C-alpha cells in the first residue's frame, strides 16, 4: 500500500483558496468563505485513491472537506 504524504498536520491553521473552490461549492459556503476563509485542519479524507482531502472546521463551527491543493497556510 502506498503512503500519502502531506505538508499539513492536524491542528494546522489554514485558509481556503477561494479561486480554487468557487466553481464547486454552494453559494452559502462561498459567502461564508469570503467573510472568513480560515479554518483548523481536523483530519484527512481519501478522495479518489490518488489524492488527499482535508477536513476543516470553519470559523462558524461547521465542518467541510477540501482538496489539499485548495488550502494554504493561514
């Protein structure tokens, strides 16, 4: 089994790169991220077997997952 590596760690403070997600998220989430794109990394999620998704807790307490290339260090 291959090992997936990431430069992010659980507990990291990150921000969502709005230009990367604008096309695939609901408008309510888009508005929230425009207000505050920062979150805390809670965990990881396998996406399609070749990538890693990250689960973030956003400033309003909600949880959402993003592809790793859609986030950056805060």
